[in-house]
C-alpha cells in the first residue's frame, strides 16, 4: 500500500471522530511517512512497518476521549423570584399599560379617522367642475391628500406591528421577572 | 514476544523515553519498535492519549530537513505517573519472578 492509499483508508476508518481529530491524526502519520522516506524506505515498506491500518484506527478511536455534547451540560439552575422582583413587575405594568392604551387611543384613533375621511376626497373629486379656474390646483391637492392617506396607512400598519412585538417582549420580560426574579 | 505483555507497559516505556529528553513521534516510534518488536504505528495513539490526559505536552520545532516536527515533553503530572508506574512495575515484576521461579514469597 502506498502513502495515499494508507492515509485514505485511515481517514475512512476514523470516520466516527470529529474532522479536526482526523486531520491531526492523518497529518501525524503523513509526517511519519515523510521522515521514514528520508531514511531511504519505500512507501510500501513504511506502511508495512506502521502495521495494520484497521488496528491503528481502532487504537486511535479507543484513545480519543468522547466529548459530551454541549447541550447536556450547564443546564441553567432554577432561580427563585424575590418579592422585590414581583413588586417591580406590578409597578411597571401599572405605568406601561395605561401609557400604551393612551397611545393607542390618540395615535391610532387619529390616524384611522383621517384614513376614513379619505372617502370625502373621492366624493369631492366627483364635483371638481365647481372649482372653475382652480380645477387643476384642486385636483393636485386632492391627489396629494390621497398619498398622505397612504402614507398614514403605512405608518399605522408598522405602528401596530411594532406595538404587537413590543407587547410580546414586555409580557415575556414580566413573566421572567415574576417566576425567576432579576 | 507476547503482544499482551507489550501492551501493558508501552505507556510506561514512552513516558520513560520522554523523561530522558523531549522527542518527536517518529523518533519514539522508531527507537521503541527497534527495542520491542512492534508496529511503528502503535506509538502514535499512545502519544495522543498521553497528551489528552495531560501526561505530555507538545510543541513545534523547526527541523533541518522537512516541515517542523511536533515534539513531546513530559509534564509534572506525567513524571508523577511514571514514578507510580515504575514502582508498580518493580513490585509486580518481583512477584511474577517469584511465582515463575517457584519461590514462595509469602
């Protein structure tokens, strides 16, 4: 067997080990081949001297310590919540919940009102003839209003999404505070 | 020589060789396989196990010909283990010699 055949077979036999280990081992045996070649040995002779490749792989596998996967170790110890954490949790809820509802009341309320009134623009568009010489200006102003409503709609959409995401985070944070403390 | 005899003492032999001087894999494999008849490859897994157990540590050193070589150095833990091995071995050797020589040690 030549060097390439021997190393290929060795790395195949070491298949159950992590890649880095296989690389280190084959590099080591590769170095052995190179040093033995400098002493005038042939690759066939060297692989004969190294011994059976199955045996070598087996002893390597037996001597490599098996590492436990990280997941099984270091499980977070259960923490008990303190009374102060719970008081804090209730306090921030007392502040945050009214503020959120006030924001929903004012902001979303106003935005939806404006969007709803966009129907009026369309209505006004139908009797554009009444504007006389200012027809073009009125038309432009009305088209501008429609874009304003679209813009407000987008703001409302992202505002609601942000609110839902923040709400979810707030609930999770409070639950953690309640059960496991700071 | 019986392969089972060799297997038990190889760790001790490798540690003892490294106590004399730091050495690289090929050198240990070559000189050990000349003294005890065994496959050259046998030494490498042993060195790997000794390194994993902290008995030896490794460092790279440039060589005059070819790529840098991985040298093995006996650690303090390795020295302590070797002393233990040698003590055990001498005791064991005495007992076995006694048994096969027919002497009654009791």
